[in-house]
C-alpha cells in the first residue's frame, strides 16, 4: 500500500516522538517496557576540551535596531528556548520579527522567532519543513528553518530526528552549523547543601530532570567525576545511586521540586529487585534560568552543586538547520551567522546594546514577571538569597566572537573542536545508559558542518592565518581553591619504582586531560600515592615524582588551559585504600587521585 505524503509526515513525527520526546509519555503509560533490574552504573567520564570566552571585542560601533518590523528580506522561521546564551541573537534581530536597522535586516534576512520549550515539537517542525522541501518547494511555508538547542544534547536530539529525515534522503538531514553563545552558570544541578559538601551523601537521592539532555548531562558529569552511580531506570529506586524523575521540560523539572512530587517505587540493589517498596520525593533538580530563579523564589532550600560555571565548555548554544536548504541558501546562512556574531560583539562591548538585547528577550520569551532588567541581571549571573535564606548562584551566560567561533569548531591552529567533543561525549553517555532508546547517533562528521563559518571567516579576513587563536583567561591566581566538586582515582600506570608512564597510561591520561579541560574554571589537585613496598621515605618521594609527572604531561598538552591551575600533593604509602597484603590491594594503592576544586574568593 502506498502511503500519502501526509501519512509519511505523521510516521516521521511518530518515530521521532518514540525515540526522543515521546519516550516519557509512552513509558509512563506502560507502552514501553521498563528497565526493571537494570543495574546502576558510574557514568562515563565526560571527556571534553576547553573553551572560555576571552572578553575580546573587535566591533564597538554597531547601531541600535529600531522597534519597527522590516517587512522584507529572506524569510526564516526560528524555534528556540528561553535562554540567555542567545542574547546576541536577540540583539541581531531587533525583536520577535526582524526590525529596521537591525543586523539581520542588514543581511537581507527576515527572521521570525517562536519560543518552543518542547523538544519534540522542534523536531516535528524540522520534519515538516524538510518534507515540504522534498516535494519540490524551495522555500517551505511550514515548519522551521532553524532551531537552537544545547550542544551537549545534540546527539540525542539528532539521533531519532535524522533517522526519520533520512527517509526523505540523506540531503534532508539536520546539521549543526554555528554557535550563538554558551551557558556559563545558568544551567546547573541544584540539590541539598550537604550534597555539595559530601557528594557521597547524594547516593539514594532523587533528581527531577529532562532526561538525556543538557542539564541531565551536568549531573552525569558530576557523578562520574566523583565515582558515583546513576540509576538509568526511572521506574525503580536504588539507594546506592542517583535516581531520576522524568520531567517534560526544564520548567516542569523545577515545578516537580517545588511541588514536592512523590511516588512509590520498587527498590533495587545491584540491578536486582529487593522486594521492598519506597516512596520517593524529588530532592533536587537539573534546570536552567528562569527555572532556577523560580526554584529559589518559590521554595528554596537547595543550592547550585555544580554548573556550567565550572564545566565551562560543556554547553554551546548550537544552531541547527536542514542540510539541503542551507546548501541551496549559503549566502543566507552565512549572513545569518555573521549577524549573530556581530550581535554578540555588540552585546559584549556595549552596555546599551546588552540592555536593548535584554528588552528584546523579554518580548520574545514572554516569561511572566520577567522584564528586560530580569534577563540582563541573570545573563550576567548573580548570587542571591533564596526563600529559605540560602545563598544561591543563579543565571550566567556568554556570547562569542568570530575568532572564538573558529576556535570552538577547531578551525585555528592548536584549537580543539569543542562542539564535536560535547556532542560525542554526552552522546556516548546517553547511548551507554539507554541502548534500547538510543542505539546510535549520527557521527560528528555527518552532524556538524563548518563550511558556513569558514566562508564567513574568509570573507572577513581572506589572509590565511589572519584570525589568530584566542587564549582562554587563566584562573585568577589571587583566588583560593574553594569547595571540592570532583574527587576520583585514575588508573594511570607507571613503570615499577619509577615516575615513567607505562605504554598503557596514554589513554587514561588523555581522558584525564579532557575531563579537566571541560571544568576550565577550577583548580586541580594531583595527589600521588604508592603501596607499602620499600621504605616510606622513598615511597613519599616516588609519589611526589609521579604526581609531578602527571602535572608536567598535562601542562605540555594544554599549556594555556593548565597554567596556574595544577597543584601537587605527595602521600607515599600513608593513605591506602586497600590492604597492602595482596597484589590486588597493592595495585589499587598505587594511584593518582585528582581533586577538582571550585575557584574561591
């Protein structure tokens, strides 16, 4: 039987709903089997490269957009969340629709923004657009040309989407083509203060989150950094792991904490049902602004345990569109990215431009009780008292320049592709924990297209090497190390009795490097330990030499990102974690422990 085009669209949307956004509804209804008996695991270490905005501004004389719609230009429909990482994009457009005198109007583009917090509806809009495009309409009137989402959730977003779009043809798949900004604090894991002081006290905790997306990823990285387990089955309760309550979106996650949402679940240990039942209540939340502010003002009692302030390279705000349309409209895509980056420079370099962008954000996002001053305040990030009198860090985002955009995509010498790293690392985490829901995701080479950024850079500066790398700022050396946010032993192996690495150490060292690079706004302590073989004085010296060997290797691999951050501590044989009476125990005691500490005052 032949299926009509409308039927094909429906099937594509259903496929996406099942694979991503619709999973939670199906799971609650019992259509999908639960993962009862699935064992809790320590999340894969989040191995990321570093990016921190430099603060450098190259354009300072950009004019203010008017409030009057431009009414002409290449039509572009854009779906987005309420996210301050888009502050430069808001300024570039001038309003909910492109206004006269705006940067977007200057590129001959007319953008219409629509806030959409539902990921599945974003995917549906891209499918609708691509389907109409596939029927021979070069300028579809339905669906969306672009969406902006969290880059670390890119793999999960594209997994089901591109499987569906691929049925139209490979050229209709969605791709990441640019970065509008970064979350630098507003996306966070909020929980009881004691969890921040002692991460192991979070075991048996319950967190509300939109699963397999950016804020959930923050918690996964924190758990992995501390060697703690996550329970991937949101139908059971594991007292030895972090447990999850699935939210419909980041706002719903916050509301579940505020409402004290609870339910009864079967208890599991080591992946096996114990026969017990337990009523669980949401104690924590993974979310972002404005929901973090809502939590603080309506209920309080929880603090920012870790956020993109520390995990500074984790969450780029990525721009996604349909490959075939973008290739057919290269100048439009290039002009759009140019307008965004110029808007970023204006917002960063001119307080009046930031204020204007915040006022535009208030109109576009239409968040109740949030005017322009609200969005400006939380773009900068603040610490304020919550309803219970606790000091809570709220908000915090940034925008990027063209030079930084090139560095983010690994397009300047010595840089690494942050977008690819975040995409791959957190895609692997989701795939490993939910293989039935996400058995695969598009390879980075098929999901990320840098041609438009490269073309823009060439147009701005045709001289090779004319745009130089931007060095990330060094951690303030006057600051003191603050709270420990990560503590984990690494299996870095050395030659017997020496501080020379074995051949097997390279892979673990690379993982360590990437893990530290994502947490760029931190101090790092390297603690060396030995077994009890030999005399204690020699072992103390050996542990110091081995810790310094790790420090030296890290500094050689990433000198600008590691400068001033690394500190060495030697313990010799004084702090065993296992008995030295067995080979296995001695092997466990020969270790390097890494502590990641926040930057204090």
